[in-house]
């Protein structure tokens, strides 16, 4: 019976728009066994993407109410489901594999788990980049957006920060994952930031990070920019809940770009080098670009536009001020969808899956 629970859970996760593809050797089942107890796998399958109280879940599924909330809270603590506790009302919902369960395994990640996730990333990643919309979009360094180029609200990192009232920063799961595989990153690791419009949202949150102030959030971004990390967030117009600060050696999506999949992330800008001003110092290519989008020319460095993700890291560090960000032409831009629900709907449509049972 327990294996049936895991098989059912795997099927549910693959029915969600994000996907969770099966492998020939059952790797995805071994991963789920590493995370979930059999009874937790069973309960997960009865949840929905819409938050519900334990009482609502009990009424809808005919599960006994006794002990249900305690089990849900335990699963939240273990990073298996998402939850909120606002005004004393606790609500719970299922999460996809990515972004979701994987990222919430920060406190439980060990070398065995890292090895399994690394192997599985080849299966999940191949499926994921085959469909749109992209999961994440790049947010450029705001001060490098030319004043004459009006940035939309979701392209301004300050707008994302100002719309939130609670903040948390935690260790990057991708960097922890790679460090356990003996591929340590030399950049800052405490750089993944959660944001929420509700005050006190991250108090006693099981994510495993530390609560910071709004000023602390800006400080995290400043340090990330100095270290050469790319700001990324969900590929939505509104409802952003996080800002990741990513490197090309650890981030799964930037690694995909480096493997020749430029559409792995959405971007709205690209960098351009003025060859008459460039002094060919090489800082942009050797120290700042995370996706190998800059190469040395005969007399100056040049941007490979088809690889550039428009993060602005090369612009901010150019000693000769030879680089600027350019907004893409309207026909080159893929606009983010409205919100998370719209993203799920479009992703499900492109993948051809019906997830209505889990809304």
C-alpha cells in the first residue's frame, strides 16, 4: 500500500502544471520516499492548490478531523506542503515539485538527497524547458535601467520590495545542493529572499531562514549585486513572493542557459557594449556575466544578444562605462502572465494536463 501512495503522489505532482516526470528506474519515487512518510504522501494527494483549513479539508475529503491539523503542521514543518497562519487561522495547500517542495527541503538536504536531485534535474529540466511560460524572469539592476526607458512595475526590484511588509532570507538551496556534491560556490549563499504583504508572515516560519526588515532586504540585494548575482523572481505581473539571487554555476535555470537554452528564463533587456569606449579590460566577461554572454572581439568585448539575459551586472561594473541596458523591442518581448493562477492555467494548457481536481 505504501508504494501505491508514492505512485499516486508522483502522478499528482506530474498532473500539476509544473510537472514531475517519471523515470525508467523510478528515481522520482525514491526521492518522494526520502521526503514523505507513506501517510503523508496519501494526505498530500487530498490537498489542493487553494489554501484550506483542516476543517475544510476534513469536510471535503471525509478524513477524521482528530489529529489532522497536527499532521498538516508537521508536513509544513518538513517542507512538504505550504501553509499560512493569519489572524490565528491556519490554512494548508499542496505545492509543486519546483518551485515548491524542493526549495523547502533546505533543512533536510543531505548528500544522498543532493545526488538524487542532481540526477533527477536532467529529467525534470528536459520536460520543463519544453513548455512555457518560463518559471522565472530576470529583474535588472534597477539603477542601470536608463531613465528614458520606462520600466514596468514587475521589472523594478524596488516595487517588489515596497509592496511587501514581511521579509525572510535563507540559504540558497541550489548552492547548498551543489556544495554537498563537492561543487562549492564562492559567492554568498544566504541570498534567497521571501516577501509577503502580510505583517509578521515569517514569524516561526519553517523555511529555515531568518526574518529581516525592509532595509535588510535592500541590503541583501545590494550585496548580491556586488557579488555578481542575478536577481530573478516569478514570471508574473503581480503576486511575487520571492527574489532569488542566482549564479550560473548553481542555479538550475541559469545552468540551462549555459547549456544552450536561452529561453530558460524570461528577460526584458539586453546589454550593449560601445566598442569605441570599451578598453577591453575583461571584467564584464570574466567576473560578472553568469551566462557566458560576452566574448572578446578584435578590439573590444561584445555581447552575444541571443544569450544575454539583461541582468545589468556587466553594466554596473564596467570601469569605462562602455555598457548599457537596452529594452527589447515589443516583438521580442514575452510578457509575463497576470498572476500565479494564470501561470498554472497557461502551463497546463501547453503541457496538455488537466489539473482541475487540484485547484
